[in-house]
């Protein structure tokens, strides 16, 4: 598999290098030089999730990783289902929260851990990543206990839900968590600064597990096929997918699935008040505002890292960005959407509620809508209980961590201090 740096196309790497390196020169994102067109879509859709995913990832990655190794990586990573739940005759929910940390990031995080273990070579590795909520838990649990791999996770202090925090800040061992006294964009900027520091990168074997890492992104392609596979065959012609969007890795994966040949008519990028992309699609002006805290905190991102990959796909495929649907909901509208879902008999959480409502508003006659449910409602227990006036029992995966003490360090938004912290550890 050959990949190039979108900012500097002359920088080219193979899959193993891209996984180990994370980012390219000048913080550029790696992207596949070739995305094949699959001609056997119906045959693929008839297969079980793991077997289908093995074939999809083999087509994307090529012969660089032996078939037996790749098949084992997928089997070890995808140990849980992604069921499609019917909400009404026209709208379905793809539930991506049945993994160990109850969020869609389990797919990408677990596959990345398998990929890094397969291509790592010798030497120490330090995974440095920023999270706005769910990435942290998925990465922490995927890499927990792996030999010679240290993980440092930055997150915005006080801006993720208490249960999200407990899920990945209570592990200890090779997992270290740092609460940064700022917002997610600041955490992400610190990660980028670290990758720009060549001396630091070499000293600690720096790598990232955000959706900027190509292995995570490719893994996410697989559940879009799983969604369509579960639809009745007569409903597969005019499929519209609404993606709750923060850093835009999830949407990028969906667009790769469409490029491969998956029959998705169009996508909708659904955001919260951090609406840089919906405003850009309307005006043509890229004007990020300061990030604001919302009920859907995993989408509190004003400068989405993966947007260059989205534009690259539209450009390479000759698609028109005007065909990408989008809209943004504020917190009041999010609460209304969550109530509307509950009235239809489907229990969700703020991120999925936004994706549902924007889909519902933009779905046309004759289309079948799928919205992505990216987290278990109990991960947002306080807000869901307050909005819906219900009591949510904690799943066992959350309950056991909720009883443990937080092990996080607290740090100012200061790269010099982070650099010293990383070198000292």
C-alpha cells in the first residue's frame, strides 16, 4: 500500500511506515495513493462482519501484510457486533457502541493496536493522542498492557463527561492521562507540536492513535459495509448516511467506503454548535470560531483534523462538495431531538440525536436513512437522565471503572511542560 502526504505529495510511505509514523512532514496527513473499486459488492454484503472486513482491508492494504496476519488482526480487533436498529420505516440507527468501551472508537482503536503490534519493529513506542471524549477510552483499552508501548492521552479538563473520564483515566500501568486546562483544539495542537519536534519524536518513538493514523481510519470503513449489509435488499438503492462529526475521521471512512463501491447515495455531516464545516459549505469561507462546550462533547472541535482528507476524496473522485449535506444543532435543539427519538421508542444520546435530527430534516421521499450511534447512552448518563427524566442503569463496563479513583495529571496548555513530561516519563 502506497500512501502520500496530502501537504507534501512527494513524501510517500508504505502502510507500515504510515502506521508507525502517524503524521507526515509539516503535520500532513497520509492518504492512500489508490483506492480500488470493488466489483463484488453483493458478495461482500452477504458475508459476516469479520470475513467481509478481512477482504475489504486486504483490498485496501494490499500484499504488504501477509493474508494470515491481516486476517488475525481483524479477527482479534472486531470481537463485537454493530447492529442496525430500525427506528421507523425510513430511518435506521447503526449502533457502534457494543465494544469494550461502548463507543465507535473501539473499531479503529483495537485495529490500530493490532496493526502497530504487527509492524512496530524494534525500539520503544510512545502513543500520544488527544481526545474529546471517546477516543481516549478506546485507545487506552486497546493498548493497555502491551509490552514496550507507552500511551499518553491528553483531554480538556472538565469538558468530557465524568463517565468518559473514568473509563480511561483509571487504568494506570502503561496508560497515562493528562487533563489540559483548555479545550480539545488546544490538546490537538499540543499533539501536533510534539510531532513537529523531531528530537522528541526520535527520543520517545512518538506515534499517534487519533483518526489521523491511517490504520484507525481504514478500520472504520468496514462498519459502513456492515450497515448496508443489514438493510433489506430493496432499501439499498437510495441510502443516505448521517454522521455525527467532530474531527471528521468517521465521515472520511464513509467516503472511502463509497469510493470502494458501497452504494451510498450521499452523506450528511451533522455537527453541534462547533459548526465550522456547515458554515464553510454554505459560504466557501473557512472560518473556525473558538470551540464551545456542548452536550455532545466528543464533537466539540472547531478545527477538524481530517477535513483535508474529505476534500481530497471529493477532488479525486470528481464529486461536488455542494452534494455533501450538513447542518448544526445547538444544545436546545439537541435536547429536543433526543426527546423526539425517545418518543419514537429509541433511546440515544446527544451525538446520535444530532445525527438523527439532521437526517430526519434532510431525508427525501424514497430514500432510506442511516444515522450513526457512536456511544452508549449511559456514557452520558447525567445529561440523558436529566433530558428524558429517566434512570439509566450503568453497564458493567462503566460501573467497574466508575468505582475507581482518577489517576490523571493536570497540566497547563504549555508545550514546554508537556515536552518535559514526555521525556521524564
